C-alpha cells in the first residue's frame, strides 16, 4: 500500500516519463519510416504515370535485353557504346509499353493467346525470323519447331538426369523466346491501339478525288524571286517590341518538357610525352621480333598484353578491329607486319597471319556427348557409337538411349569468334566442325570424355583468318600524368570563381568548351566516358558553381565543369540567347518580306518584276502535294505550291507570296493533268496509310501527359 501511495504521489511525474518514452518510441519509428522511405526513393530510377520504377527491376530488364543481343550476335561481350544503346532502348520500350498499356486498359484492348498463336502460325512477323526456329530450307518461322523445343525444354527441366551443359543452352534459348513472346504482345497491343486511332481519320471518295487532283494537276510557271539575302541585315531595324510580339506568337515552339542545363568546361586529355613515345617504340620493336619468330604466337600475344586475344582458330574478318581487318588481306600467310600506328584509336599494332582458309560461316550439326567412369571407358563407348552410326544406325535413337535429343543445331562464326579465350578442347571441337565433310561421323576425344559429331550442312563459304595481333594503346607514363594533373590542379586552385576560371583558361593553355541542353538522359558529360559522377553533380549544382576536378575517360582525361545555365521544364523565355536568336531570325525575315513587298507593290507582270531586280526562272511540274524547290533562293517553298495551285492558267500572281527564303511573284503558263486514271479504292487506301502515319505520332502526346521522370543518370 505504501508503494501504491508513493506511485500516486508521483503520478504526474510518471505520466510525463511514460509520455516522453512513448514519444521517443513513436519518434524513433517515425524516423525509421522516413529513412526507409528515403532509401526506397534512392532506389527509384524514374516514374511513369505516377508509378515508381525500382532500379533493380529495371536492371533485370536491361540484363534480359542484353542477353538477347548477345545471343543474336553470338558474343559474350558488348562494347560500352552498345550497352548504352541497350539501356536507352530498354527505357524507351518500358515507358512506351506502360503508356500503351494504360490507354489500352481504359479502352478494353487486349492481346489474347489465340491472337498470339495466329501470329505464330502466320510466321511473317520479322521478330520471328530472328529466332532459332526458322526452317533453313524455306526461310520461314516454323511453329512446330518451337512447340517441339518447348516440349523438350519442359521435359529436361523436370528431369534429374538432364545434361547440365545442354540444360544451360536450353535455358538460354527459352529465355530468348520468352523475350520475343513478350515483345510480340507489346507490339501487337501498340498496333491495335494505333489502328484504332487511325480509324478516327476517315477517308471517302470526295477526299480521294481531291487528293488525286492535288497530286496529279501540274502547273508550269514563270517565277520572279526576290531573295531575302538581297537586303543586308544591318539595314533592318529591329525593336525590342518586335521581338516580344514575335515571341508571343511563337511561344509554343519554345516549350520544353524536361529540365536541361548548359555548361562550360575545360577538358584536358593527357597524351604521351616524347620520352614516353621513345620507350613505347623500343618496346614494340621487341614485340615485333618476338611475334615474327615465335613457335607459338599465343605466348607472344599474351606477354605483350595485347587488347586483341589470340584464339588460334579461323575466324571471320569482322572478328578483328577495323584497322586490323584492313591489314589481313594485304599480307601473305606466314608473314608479320612492321609496327603500324593507328591515330584513330591511338594504338600501335603488329599482325602475323598464321592461316587463311575458305570455310563455312554457318554449320548445321548434331552431337552425342559420351561420358564414362574413365577416359578409356568413354573412348570405347564412343568408338562403338561411331561404328554403329557409320553402319547406318539412327542418330536420334542412339542419342535418346544416352539421355540426349540429338537434335539439329546451327553454329555461326559469330557465336565463338568474339570469345576472350578458347581452351584446347573447344578448339579441337570447332576445328572439326569447320572442316568435317557433310554427313561424316566424327569421334572427338576431349579431356572429359568424347563427343560424336555429325555435320549435316555447310553454308556461306567465306574467308577465315587465323591471325595473331598485338594491339596496345600509346600510353603516357605516370610521371606525364602526374605533371598534367599538378599543372591543371594548380590552375583551378588559383581561379576559384567561375568567371576567373573561364577568363584565365586560355592564358594557361586550356580551351573552354560549351555544351547546351544537357539532360538526365545523357550517359556522359561532353561525350567523355566515366563521367557519371560529373553528371550527378551537374543536376544537383546551382548556376555558376564549379565542379570538383574529375579524373575520367580511360584514365586519360581531367575535367572541370561550370554550370552556366539551368533551363527549367516549361517555356524558354525570350531572355534565353538561343530563343532570342531564333525569334530575331523570324522578325528579320518578316521585316525583309515587308520591305520587298513594298518594293514590288503594283507589279503586274514578269517583265515589271525583272525591272525591279527579280531573279527570273521557269519552274515546271508544280503540284499542291509537294513543296516547290526554288533554285534562286535554294529553298523548298510550300506556300508557293499552294498559291500556284489556286491560280488559274494564264493569270499573274494576285499578290506576292511570302516564303522561307524570299518573296515570289509568278505567272502560270500552263496547267495539265498527268496521264493517270483515278482509282478511288487505291487512293482511299493511300489516305488510310497516311492516317496510320499521323496516328503514329500519338506516343509523343502520351509521353508529355504522363509526367515521366528519368533519373537513370543516378545509376547508369
């Protein structure tokens, strides 16, 4: 009871303590929630229609598409430029698919399984011809081959005895097909939506007759041209009010949907010094001697650390860099070139041509893998299989006996020629495929067992080359780089403001460059590799801020950036130099047109126009459907085509026509119809096709309304 009384006496204090404890607990949970939200936001690569896009999910899409490209090209490695193209392609496809799906959902549009099956049966979609399920004899997609593959895949996937290597190949093909199927659905849905839009544009016999007349009624004229260039710009007075009025008229042109930024920057590319070049040339003289005399070119290439690996097997010319590909046909087999410099990629090169052969680019084959408790056991089993096959046994039947399908496959040179290295077993295997006769049975002994191979077809005989290449960059030394870094760093330290840095750059031997309208969709700053940190800085900085010094490129660039101007999403103002220049050009053209119109006032004939200084020419075959090209001004003039179409034969222009590059007077000398007959159905079909093209522009409008946020620059 005493304790209870004590508690009651101190009830207020306890309530406060409990209250603060609860507050602390709630606050802790709140801050945890806030931190979780921030972490989630940090993982968001963008937004479409209010839906956030997680970077991990987007990376999966990139990996999926990258695997598809690798499979199509038969390579395991893609250059950085192509990887950037893939990232852009995946982003654009993702955004467009989301936009179309949203519209289709509201309209009730779908792509059913039956529709997809019909597409597969028709087999005419270009994407289907990029799959392994193309009948090599007919060149058409084979739906039965696809169904057989899917059946075999499912059977092997659920089998505990499936060959791991074969299953890996099956999985790659299955993933590739899954991508094709998904893309077919997306394309078909977009086509249905576009077709629906196109049917909003109607064509009828009246419109068909009008369009036919506009395309086939030709006019010949005598043209009097007064180019704007006849008036000097300095003689045209432009007021600020003129610019303001024209800006208001053209304001819609200057709307930008996303933020962009203008920068000024100094980029220092470090290059090899004279001492560096002397050392490199001495080094390459040794490489050249070693490669020319080496019993095994692979060792000489490896020791030189060449950027071009030596595979030791025949490959196509396109497996080599373009400069090396140009050399291999100019040297004889067994010879070695001298040291060849390539300024385009800043390298020195040596090539030894080991062999040149005519071999197939595509090979159809089938295999049976043979394993055993020992190598001898595998070899004996393989010998018995090969003997049976040579005696006429069924290949697929024997393959199934050993848990394999024995199905036919195609191998192209591109599937292996870009590999960084090839082991001896693979070389043996590939050389057999390249040289084996059609229908021959080949028993290949490998380190882990044997492989029975039958070549079924050989197509597209091409020159293949076995060439050892030493290609290395002309690199600068550490001392050279350190000297360039220290000099540039000292310059930056001495010029702390943007104005000072830009003003004094030239005095210190540096060139200031400009880049306008950089957006978050950029992969690099100023097209210099490894500048993602600079790009992230750029979209967090304020105007006139100076960036840190970035070491970038291929570790050969030093970069400093000044954020010059931020252009917010919305309308660019007249104060913007680019906008003002465009508006000024329009005003200048308008005023010159007014001056020329006053000059030709009262002119009623070609002769009178010539007396006023016009450039006279004959222009024939003018139709309403196409702009007329005027040689005197070097411009295409749609307004002139329309005016001539509306003028009767023999009549003189009722007034001067204001064009893009001048004003024009003319007299119609003749009008005639082309000797073609109207086919109303054909003409209506052409109009419908045009409508489909117009409807194809719908994506831009959907994009602008979707409030797309692109933060890829933070991650890629």
